[in-house]
C-alpha cells in the first residue's frame, strides 16, 4: 500500500513576505556597532562663561591703588615746626643761662605696600593653547582600525548576500546587484559617520583638557594674588608699628635729656651772688616760659602732623576696604551667574539625552518592523502538499482529483491559473476516457498553479 507524506508551508505572498522579513532581519543583525553621532555632554552655558570672565576681572584694584597712594602721602607728610624765641630780659649783669630744648619731635613714617608687590590675574583664551598637544597621538590608528573592521564586516555581508543568491539560483541577477549596492551604500555612509565621530570625540576630549588647564591656571593666579596681598598687608602693618614705636622712643629720650640738662643749668646759676642769681632767675624764668611756649607749639604742630598722617592712613584703610567689598560683590555675583548657568547646562543636558533616546529608537526601528511583520505572518495562509508514489486512477478518481484541485485553488486569492490547470487536466482525462496515470510532472504543474511553488517536492 503506498505511503503518503503531507507538508504544510506558507504560500503566495506570505512566502515572499517571510523571505523579505528574513532579509531585513539579517541586515539589521549584521549591522556593525554604530556610535551615537551627536554630542552627549553639555558644555559651559553662556552664564557660566560670563561668571568665569567676571571672576578674572581685577575688581577693586582701582580702590586699592588709591589706598596705596593715600598711605604714600601719609608717609611723605611733614608738619610745620615753630622756632623758639629768645628771652627779652636785658637789665643787670646776669650769668648766661642756656635753657635746654628738646629737639624736633621724631615723625613716624607710615609703612607702605606698593601695587607692584601684588601680581595681576590674567585669564587665558582657548586659542592661546596648542590643541595638537592635547590630541590623542593614536587617533589615526584607532580610526583606521575601526574602518578596517567596518570593511571586513561589509565583505562578510556581501558574501552572505551572494551565498543566498547562489542558493536561490539567482547569482548574478538584478536582485543580487541591488542587495550588494544597498550593502555598499550603508558601508560608505557608516564609514564616514564612524570616522567623523571618532575624530570629533578626540577634539572634544582635547578641548575638555584645555578648559581644565585654563581653570586651574586662573585659580592658581587668584590664590597667588591673594597670598601676595595678605603677606604685603602683614608686612606693612608690622613696619608701621615698628616706626611708631621708634618715633615715640626718640621723643621720650629727647625730652628726658632736655630736662636733665635744664636741671643742671639751674643748679649752676644758683651758686652765684644774689643779684646775679635773681637776674639770672628772671632771665631763666623768661627763657623757661618761652621754651615752654615753643615746646607746646612744637607739640601742637607734631600732633597736627600726626593727625594728618592718621587721616591719610584711615583713608588708605577705607579705600582698601572698598576694594575688598568690590571683590566680594564680584565673587557673589559670579557665584549667582554660575548657579543660573548650571541650570541652563542641566536643561541642555536633558535635551541632549532626549535626542540620544530618539536616535536609539530610530536605530532600532528596522528590528521593530521585522518583529511586527513576523507577528503578522503568524496568521498568514498556508498550503498542504501530499507526496504519493505512482499509481493508476480510474476516470472517476481523476475527475474527483481535478475538481478538488479546482476547489482548493479557488479558495486561494489570485489562484486563477490553478483553476485553469485543474480544468485542463479534467478535460484531458474526460476526452481520453478509461484510466490514466498522473505522474510527477502533472502533479507538480497543479501544485505550482495552486500557489505551492517550490515548497513541494515530489519523489
């Protein structure tokens, strides 16, 4: 008894759709890794750049220079001196008596700090740096290796396409040429994108290193300037205290020596006769009075000079404080700009992240389409074929087979040729009469007409 084998396979448009889906999925899977071409790191915002530039400005420098000038004026100021007058007693013979006078009071010179002792802060521009010194020396090697890998992958893809065409008996045909052209176009586009992205990444990395060096350089200059100011201020205050202490010591010594000399002169005059002593006492009294007036005038002049010097020093301190206030204001304003700029930078980073997500969706779109088409093909029409050895049919069996083939073909969309084939086979058998043998050639023709095509193989 003959043995039959029945096979169920996709037919007609479903078979073509399944093959196209397989091609699309194969191309999507064989694609090489493609790096995201866009920028994923947000740079400094305009407000952040403004904060950096504002920090580099020498705010308060003019007020500090004016304070230095005021301190210099205080150091150079000289108070006017009053010359002592002579005693006016001329009657009588008197012993010469020289009253001891203290010398001019020593003036304390105010210490000063020159502007040149505080170094300036100057920021550097991006163009001041040699970007080639920051570039990765292996960039060309990385690009060439990546392009070589992409070339080998394209060769593999073309070989796979050629193999499929050869297996289908279509090697050298137009569909193979179209497939190879598409592969080569993708290869050229991806080669350009890969090379540009790698070199752009190398440039962005070098730019980031330059920005870091510029920020560190500016920070170091600011720290050095602050240290210069602190050291200069400390030295100026110490020198000013030393000058004041020395001037006070000199004034005390002059007054002490003058008092001792005057006391010695008075004791010498007391040893003379009464008249001479009285005249001398009168002269000495007048001289002492004048000396006292002179000394008080000198003291007042010295006090006035010291007050003037103190006024200049106070003005210098006030101007220095104003300069420091301007620096603090500038620092606070720069910090506020930096904070607002950071918000702008965060918004830009969010936009870059969103662009990257959209790029990922677009990149994965072919795979998503292939999955959807595969799901849709789950309910596509299929055909059945029965493989049976040769046997003889009666006319009734052939008529029944022909009618069954015609009915099956009419159930398949677009299978008009199948109906015609079934009708032709039926009419031939009816015209010949008797029994007839249906061989593989006849059944294969019917199968193709019914839409089974190459999916059915007869033995």
